[in-house]
C-alpha cells in the first residue's frame, strides 16, 4: 500500500491548506523586488519581531547585528547581493535592516532532528526544524531564476534563503545545525546560502558533494540529501572546511546535532547528550518500521516524539517528503509543529 493512500493521509487532506505558496520568476533583481512587493509595509515589523525574539531566546548582543552586516554582504555571491537590494527596494525596508536580519541567523544554533527511510523502494525524508518565531513559518517561495534550476524554499515572509528546500530536479536538501571547531575560510558562505546555491545548480547527489568540496561554509551542518530520480540518499557531517559522508547502515538513517563518524579534536567541549537521545529515539522507532508497510502517521509520530518546546524556540515547522513522488507534507501553523500543526499536502507548480 502506498503511504499517501492510507486512511490517516486521507483524513489529513480533508483540511484546508494553511501555507502560503508563491512563485517568483526573473533575474536576480526581479526576484528580490517581486518578493519584496509581497511584504511591502510589513517586512520591517516582522524583522524587528524576529530580532526581539532572538534576543530573548538566546540572550544575544543585538547591537552586534548592527555593526557586522555590511562587511558581510560583500562576501555574498553577486547574484544574491543583487537580490537583497531588490528585496529592499520592493519592500520599502532599509538595506541595513534586511542585512541585520539575514546576518542574525549566523548567531543562532538549533536542535533539529531528521531521518530518511525507504518504503517500497522509495526514499522518504522527515525533518523537524527547531528555531525561533513560532507560527511565522507559513511561506513557501518557489524561485525560478533565469538560467537556474527552479527551487522551493520554506521560510518566513520575505525569505531569500532557507535551511530546507527542494528543486525541480527532485533534489531534496536540508540541514541540522552542528557545532564546529575549525575557522571558516575568507570566502566561506553561511549554510543557508550554500543550500540555495546547491538547489539552483545541482541535479544529483554527486553534484552536491562536488559543491561541498569547492565551497566552504562558515558553520557546521548535518546535511541531508535525497535524489528522487533514483531514490538515492546521503547524509554529510560538515565542518566549515571539511565533510564526511555517513553511509546508511540499512534502509534508514537519522541525525540530530552531533557528529557520529567525524573525528572531534581532543579537548573540544560540547554537550551532545540531548542530541544523542533524540537521534537514538528516532533510530529505535525506524528500526521497528523496517520491512513493514508503515504509514504517514508512523513518520509523523516519530517527529512528534522528538519535537522541541523551549518557550521562545522549538519545532517551528516539520516536513515529510517523498521526492520520487513529488510529495511534500508540511506542518507550520501551530507549535510545536510536528504534533500540533495542521499537516497539509502541498500543491504547487514550477
């Protein structure tokens, strides 16, 4: 029985869609400007709200976000610098404030949990995105830039980048935050910029791995990749300058916010106890599902068992997807999202 035909999923599909799906096409400036027009008069308030939440959740030195962004924007690929300027023009929000917002993500960590499992020869991916800003992750931007692969990004209103995405070549990419000990190279890009670049240019897992070799990141990521064209999948533990590919021991693999096979330098101190518990929980539940005709509800239950609720931050959205079937299910309108959000099957066109 195919997963999408189970009674649980039929019941889910009776609900009305809650996510906002929008398509944007054109060159870099047109993309940024068009997205900006959809949030004109509202983006500034949203950014101030996000920054206020970040300050409370992480006790950040918010003045730091006002001094660094303009030094950082020049390190972005030119196409995205142009997009950011278009976003500012279209939204009426100052370039300075938009850069503070984009820069802010580099100061935050996370506690996401993910898995990939095969069912009837098809790879399914489940993902909890644990972050700040409850009930603000309702926007799905489909960006078709000239001469690039069309991409789908999950985020807040006005987002140009994301930690979760999908492209027209059936490549699914998302990452969980990882701690790092190495120093990023001068031209390293934030993980969310790397993910957007990869989605717009990669048609296979081999292409993604080539990008990991060539383009350094400025932080650590646990990168999950699924190619729906052939149902191959991979997980990469990435520091700023290196990566290690984790081979799946069987028909599934799970990951959270710690390294499983990467050698951690002696003396590096990071408490991964909570992350290990989440990953072990997922692995035990996946093991029970192996060689069974599991359902969508079984995968949702896994994400619900490891979702986070820490007041100002936690599981703000969750995804379950089968790239081979172009099936994507999304929960984002309640908190924590995996158990309380309204799961919906997305309908879109490229």
